[in-house]
C-alpha cells in the first residue's frame, strides 16, 4: 500500500462529528419569529450573552429568575427580614482595580461603566436589592478593599 491509500483509508475510518439535531420551530410560530429563532440558533454562547445584556439595557429589564416566596410561616419570617437595600460605595480604597473587577462581575457592566461608578464614589451603585444579595455584594466589595454602606 502506498502512503496515499493509507491516508485515504484512515480518513474513511475516522468518525465524522455529527451536528446536534435542533428541532425546527413549531409550525404555528409566526414566520418572522421563526426566522429570528433561526438566527439566534447560529450565535455562539458569548454572542448570546452579549445579546441578553444588550436587550436588558435596551428594554430596562432583567433576565434573572424571579424568586418566589414560599407559603406558610417561613414566608412571613422572610418578608420581615428581606427588605430591599440600596448599595452605596463610599470609597474604592487602595485596590481600585479589584473593586472595578468586582463591580463588572456583579453588575454586568463594562470596564468604563464600572470605573465611572468607582470614580463617582460616594455613589449608590445598585438600588432595591434583596437584603441577602446586598450583603453578599457588600462582602465582595469590602473584600476587594472598598468601603460600602447598605441603606
């Protein structure tokens, strides 16, 4: 056998990667929406993430899951302790870059937006946040060197 025939046989033996099967949109879907769905299917995960963020900004909404309160005595207890808080950054401290990184991650903003928030201190960076989430973000920011107050 020649080298060329060996290579050809190896190519034949290699399993071909199959593309994942994607179901076509239901027939009762508006054709305009079906076309949009097809375009979204072609996006990478990073592009989808950017799309979601852009839509959140454009329409002033959040794609995060709403938290439903459980019924019974536990719900009453949680309602009393889960007042919403505003998170105010007082100072960025000595590690300004670390604080900017935490803000970018926590708020889903770009580098410039996070830097502007840090430079504008003292400033409320997030309003109407659940108490638990506010305390968690406060801990992260303080761990990065910022001074933070919950209102």
